[in-house]
């Protein structure tokens, strides 16, 4: 008997923080492979990704990085590097006898990563998370300090049923509050996607109370969502605002001098003094709330960006 596989949960990570992942371009063009052309086990894929990230951002990769990160022996780590060079990206690394490690070549082109610095930042973050439980863990990263800002609290008993609802294309009963209405309000929803913007989680869902599609902040749900047996009628493909993308164009705020604007442009990875984000129309208000847009005519180092008005 053939069992139907559950549909994947659509999770959209829009931006990690206002000053880092706004720039969504990569310094390298990654190799794009079809899903059917990628028969790599998950554990191997993680090791290959570590190889690329460490080599690209630290400039030197050794077997110790892989041994410490995955708890494997030096022989297996060496085999992983050789397999990566033989089957994944033969032109990416070369062995430097002076440095006693592998270094990226001028022809380096990401094959299993995007070549974006946030991937190295995420590696540091995961290392820091593990060290909270395993004090002696050392995967060979340099001395780093990760400052964790206050973020949205998430409860497994709330997220679990929401994910099940999305996977199974079902309806659910929830109660939620807002700053305008602090008394829990009952609602029936048909969520189709989880959205992460900065440190906040939302669900994109059909809402009976709203009478249409809405973005609901997960932290403002009260109690545990209750799945219904009825199937969802308002699917993702019917969400017109979700299907349509719009461009948000940014530039350094004009209150800064030309020299300062060039510094800001470099901070955010702009090209010719501009940066364009492609955003789902449904998420534009959420993204705009995260952007450090200047107000007024006085320069504000904490709000150095301005919108480019397109006519």
C-alpha cells in the first residue's frame, strides 16, 4: 500500500536582523542543482556545508574542524574532504603545505552553500547554542561572542499543532490577543506558511475573524491550537498577496554626506548606491517595520536608510 507523504511545511525566513540580512545578494553565484540531481545523505551534506563555510570565511580548513564538529575520526574527515573535492567541487580547494590546511582557490564557487556571510554567523550561533549544554565542546571556531537580543518566545505546544495543521492542510481553532484587544478572541484559521522575520514568528493564514488572509504573530496565540478534521479551503495558491512579489528599493539617507553614504552603501552591500529587496506583497508591512528607515532630515546612525520612490 502506498502511503501519501505529508506535504512539507512552507517556512519563509525573511530577514534575521535589520542590519545584516537586508543584503540578500551573494558574492558568489552558487551552483544550482535539481532536486533529483542531489542524492546526498543529510549527514554528508552537513559536513560538506561545513567544509565550504569554514574554507570560505576562515581561509583555512583542516580535518580538525570536521572531527570536532561531528565527533568523527581524522580518517573519515579526510575522506569527506577528498569526496567533496572529487564529486562536489573539484576546483574549490587546494592544499597549502605551509598552512597545513585546505584554502579556497580563486575559482571557488559555492556548491552546497550560498556563499553568504550569514551562513558563517549561523554556524557560530549553533556552536554557541551547543556550548550552553556541552561546556567542553570545541569545533575549532575562533574566539567569538554572540550577543542575544530579546526575541519572541515560542512554545512547542503552540507550534506543534500549527505545523501539523499546515502539513495536513487542515483548519484549526485558536485564541489570540492583540494590543488593541487584550481579551483572547476565538478564531478559525487555515494556515499555509510559517514566516520568520528577525526574531519574530508569524503564520500566514486565512482567518475567519479577519474575513481573509492575515499575518498572525505566533507569540500572541493563547492556549493550544486545536486541529479540526475538516480540510482547508483557502490554500496558499489562492492567496493573491502571497503569490505576488514587489520590489522595495533602498538607498542611504540623504541627510548623510556623500562619503558617509558610501560607507552606508558598503555596510548593506548595495550596488551603485541602491539595494532592492524582492518581498511577497503579503509581508511588506512586516518587512518595512524591520527596516532602519530614517525619519526627518537629521542624520540618525541607527536609521541610515531611505526608500527610493518609484514612479
